[in-house]
């Protein structure tokens, strides 16, 4: 076992007022994986003002938190940022202000650790930018999805931007390559989505009347050989929403190992596509300080540009 830490008593200041307990501990206990954080909360080893608490508990200024000794095995500990990962993250930064940062996240990089992932973008960023006391994801992208990712640099900024997201004021536009000829008449899919697990524990989503209301707007950008380049704008923010709605419309995304088809797999091989073709190309939101609208654009990677060139 790795050397443990003694009991810690932490007092919440105004900078962390309103933050969720799990997010606070993940930021404070650098090196502790998400699974361990949830385990010590569930077992009652973490106490707020002497009482048991849930991971979703919102902290208040003046709260006193007891954190138990942590003993991390080498297998549990979040890994150190490699020079290569540091370079990838630094190179992917599109813009930084006193309130927020936007990255063009590369495909294959998880936004946070967990489920076998030792380190994600947010954990790596906290190591790289240890000059910043507060860094939190405003939203998430699937590991295989590339493009615009927004990170807040203060609790106030996170609250403001989270409200933008919750009230559907944040704009998200994605580029997706789908199999077949997408009709210009197919402008929206409005179909409820239900999350479920396969016997092996893998998370999946399907269209189901028992699911949550879900809506995605679609626009045909370009018709290609055997495929279509489309823009997707998710009105709601369900897991795998674009992928499942596109498949429901009869046009699965190329490179999609969860929801793709045999035809799509064949076409992906022909155009040398080795990843999911889903890219968050534009993110629009209001700047928390100035109140001015912001639009951030993330360009397609060279490999996806190459795929399109081969299909033209």
C-alpha cells in the first residue's frame, strides 16, 4: 500500500460555497480516484459538521469537513501527467480568460478519470495549472468525441455557466459523418431516450417510450460518396443523444463502435476512418463577467479532414 494521509479537517470558504461535495474532494484530494471518493462518502467516513452526507451535498461557507486517512495503492492513484499529455493539453487550449478556458479536446482523451481511466483532461489540467486553485468541467464530451470543451476557473463562473447550460442558453453544434444519404427534409429527431446497461456493465442508450424527452436538430452540410456530413444541435443533453438519434433516423455515425452498422464499418474502413466521427465544432455562451456573447470554434483534426477528402 502507498503511504496514507492522516485525518484532515477542511473548512469551506466563500470560493467553494455551493459546490458539490464530490467535486470539492476530487479537486482537493489530488491523486484520489473518483471511485475512492464515492466509496469513503458512501461508508460515512466523510462527515460534514459531524454528520453523514451524500456526494451531491452542496457545501456552504463555514462547513467543516472531516476527510479520513487515504491509502492509495499504485493501481488506484491518479497517474502523473506525462510530457506528451501535457503537450497535447497545452496545444489544445483555444482561449483562456479569468473565468474560463476552452479546449479543442482530442479524440481518445477522457474528460475525467474513472472506469479504468487513470487520468482525464481535468485531472491532468489540475496538475499542469497548479497555479489555479479552482478548475471544474462545465459540461462533458464522450471520450471518442473531439472538439469544444469548457472549463470554469471559479465557483461563480461555474454556477453562471451551469445555469446557461441548464436553461438551454448554451449553443452546441457538432459535425458528424453518417452513412447513407441524409435527406434535407430530416431536420429534427424528437424521440425519448432510455439509458440501460448490458450484462457486462457497459452503458448504452436506446429510443424508448419510457425514456426522457430528447430532441436533436439536424442540418445536411454535404452529400458524399455513400455518406453525409451533417450538423447536429442537441436541444436536450442526454447521453449519446446525437449518436442514437442519428441511428434512429436510419443513418448511424461512422466509426461508432456502440451504435454503428456493418455497412458503416465497411465504409469507415474504405475511407480510413479509425475513430468516431463526431466533433463539437462550435460552443456559444455568455461571458460571466462582461455579459457579452462568446462563440468558440474548434477546427477538425487532420485525420478527419483526410476522411472527408477521400469521400469527395
